[in-house]
């Protein structure tokens, strides 16, 4: 491939297993590296700068927007989130493919701007199963789970805008399918 960037985007409703899939893919395939997003929100819990996110001040983020330093960016509520061009270039210079976990807004923005991006939508087997997964995480109230399910219904409406849709019914099967898609796309 002779494209400017080698990027895989994974988007999915919350609770679908996207982060687990990416974590396992990166461990299994040395040619993949997880991209770290930039944000203006404050670190949560044990999050560390440069490991979980690149934490930037609002003005610094806005300056980078003006300098076209992001492949994609969005303002969600009060905070900015974006993918640094420089970070993706470093990954690609190491002969690795950047794998991003970004929301649908960012995924579609990236795909429009860089059509060679491999965009994969990970869907749950059903909304009932997604609800079970969200509840079993035990990190949110039932009201918050219901909000996530409502959002998931909206997000599922965008899956056909992605190059591939993979159902995460069985984790290992989903990982295998995604690895095969990536291998075929990048001739690995």
C-alpha cells in the first residue's frame, strides 16, 4: 500500500468489547500499535499522560487544531478529543499500523478525510446481550446503562458506513476475523 497513513479504526457501542479486542490484537500482532488520543479532559483515576491519553490544555489543543495537527478531532460536551498526526506518523515510521478506538463521529470523519483508512465496526450480538455486559461491568447505574443502550441503538445505525462489520459474539472469533481483515487489507 502506498497511502499516507496506515490506520485501522475500530468503533463500537460502549460495552461491545472494543478495548479488549484492541488490547489482545496489539499483544498478538507486533505490526499493530494502539494509538493514544489527545484530550483536554482531566485524567481519571490512575490515567497517565502519554499512556492513556495525551492530556492537553484547551488553548494548546485549539492551537494544534489551527495548525492542522490532528487527523480528526471533536468536541464532546466541554472537552476536545483528537488523533495526533505526529503520533500516527511515528507509529507508521516504525513499520507498524496504528489501531484507533474512536467513536463513530471521529471514525467517519477520518474515513472521509483519509479514504484508505480501514474502518471496522464492532457490534454486540444483540441489545439484550449488550445490556447484560454493561450491567455486569458494575460501573454505572441502571439509568446510565439505559442511556448507553439508547446511544447504542443510534450508533448501530451507522455500521453500514464502515468497511466491515464484525459481531463480537465470541471474543476469540471476533479477534480472528479482525486480524484476517487487517492482514488482507495491508497484505501481511
